[in-house]
């Protein structure tokens, strides 16, 4: 009865041909799909206010903040498939004008949020909740509710801070593959705290004692990545680390990669498709071409999409699942443009074409298809054999340059593109009459990574013909570049 009331449609609307609405009805949904999967698949159409799944009916309702977001989703789905949790779903406007909230949830903006934690495989207490919320603004009070569902009420200083925190954390995983957050505005305008312990805390009464909150045992927190708090920046909301929520905060303390850590390749929930999530992407510094310039070193990068509702997040479709993990192994945690990259596999199986992508700050489109790019480096066995998989270092290998390339000309190439100038340039003895190669050394690996993103695949005039040379860059494993094949 409660579910019928919640999803009651407007009796004055034709259910076979509903008018545009901010609420979208999703059908043919995977029984395993969650609200987090819906957010991941649909948020690039527009900001999402609320989502709720009906697993038994294989349906869901998604409420966008603006009708334009709902319209973009429905129109796109008419001629394209949208995958949610790896399965193509069907989309149309709902006959409902809004989704009725249940319990303590509210559609009205408030300075109090309610966090519902799904699949809580690790202990959750006020310290964990404070660590993930405090980076977005001052937290006043927290109360954890341990009822039929694990929930937490979090009181911020004002509604604007709460809204920013909601947008950043909704759909995120506190730990990779588990402890998924559903974040909504709450009905109460005050969080009642009667004592300070692991389930509730009043931060207006002073900071917690050193070493934790109350007398609880917090030894397990060693497995919780302290970057959830330490490397955020309040001014930017997520400082490039949203989605370490979304992909899970990687628990680097206990190892990362193939066997240890939270991206173990055997995990069924880690994503088994060729799509990659990239966090820590500041759109003022990045665009699709710059990201392609970096990702192409580790595999074929077919499509890139920046997220409108999550400005620190991008997605890329690689050539294979193996290339996804190769990219993660080499780029996760890399410092660039004042932030750190965080990468994880996506549950999506494909990035679909976007007819009208929004523009990035530099005026370039937020989606591009590189599947036919001549700058791909893994399209044939011969090309693949020429590459060396190397993590970012302060030395770049440059090749496919004109034979007339000099140290000064190479430095000018970086300067003209707005990149840092290398400290040292080495030109290899010529093994070909058609091109030249060498290495260049930068102050740091971060500076070299930025230079590669900006200047890779720069066209240089040919001294002999009409077609320009496309100068290619890659990381060199040694200063002399002897480990790199051309």
C-alpha cells in the first residue's frame, strides 16, 4: 500500500503518452541495479534530485532537478541505448510530477542531510561520517540511526553547504564496492544529540578528544583512506577526489592493484567492462584531447566524456578490460594540475555518443570519439610492440619529430602550447633520415605529466613535404631512453 501511494500517478495524465516531467520512468532494469547505478548512467543528462529502484518490478523512478535533464534523457533514449548496471534499460516520462519521499527524506532543501548506507560491509560510525562530510563544510552534529536501514543525520551550517555535500556524495561508495551512499535532504531542521559516542556527536561543543570519538575502538580506520578528508579542499567541494567516493576510497594503506587493495581484479562489483572512471579532473585545466593524450599511452582510448553534474569526473572507453586495469595501475594517484588522479573501472559497458555535449571552460566539447584517431598506439600488434608501459616520471621520450628538430625548437614546442619548458633536452643519434627522437627532462613527474597532456601530438611543419609531423610523447623509464622502442 505504501509503495502504491509513493508512486501514484496523476489521474489526469494519459499514461500511454505522458507530458514532459522532471520524473523519468525506467523499465527493463537489471534486478541488481541500484540508485548509484542510475546516477552513474544518467547524471550527465542533468543534475538528479532523487532516484529510487523497485527491484521486484525491474523499474525505477529518477527525478531530475530540471525538466531539461529529463527531456535530454528521454530524447536520447529514443534512438540510443542507455545501459544501467550493464543492461540496456527503457526510459519515458513518468506520469508522476515528483517522487514522494519516505521517512525522514524531504524534497525541500535543508541544512540537514540524511545519508542511507547500503551494503555496509565495514563498521560505520560518526568518525567515518564526519570524515566524508567535513571537507564540504563545517559539520555541527551527526546522529547515526541503526534501524531497518543504516542511516545518518548530518547537520551542516547552512543549506548551501548541505546542497554541495549532497551533490558530491550522492551515489558514492565510502569504500570501494560497498557502503554506498544515498544522500537526501532531511525533514528535521535540527539533529538531536544526547551524548557524544560512536553513534552521535555534537561538534559545536568542542572537538573530539585525540585518537577518536569517545571510547569506541577505531583500529579498523587504518583501512580507511584518510584522503577522504585530508586532501579535499572546501573551496572546490571535492578537490578532485569525488568519486574516490564513487569508486570507493582505495585503501592504499593495505595495497592497491591486482591482488591487494580494493580493486582486486576478481571482484564482481569492480566493473568488468572497458569503461574507466577518472576523478580529480579539474575542467579548467583539462579537455578531451588532453585526457586522450595521457590515456593513449596505456591503451586505445575510443571515447571520452566529461560529467556536467560532477565537474571533477570524466569517463573513458578503452579498447579492453585489460587496458582499463593497465591504465589504473599506472595513473592512479598521479599528481597533475594541483590534484591527484583517482581511477576505477566503471560498471557501464559502453560510452554512448552524445548529440549535443556541453562545452568545457575552454570552449571545446565535453565528449569526443577517438575510435578512428590515427594517434591510437595499440591498433595493431606491430604498434603495440613499440610501446613501453611506464608510470609517470620526470623524463619524457619524444619521437616522430622532423630531422631538423633542435633543443631550442623542442623547448619552443612546449612553450608555444603553454606547457612547462624542459630543463634538459637530449637528441638521439639519427637512425632514420625521416625523423628524429630523444628525451627531455622536467623538474618533476607532475610537470612532465602536465606537459605531456598539453603538448602530446603537436603538429610540426615538415621541412620536406606538405604533411606535418605529429610529435609524440611518452614517459621514459630511464634518462637515456634506452628502454623505449620507436
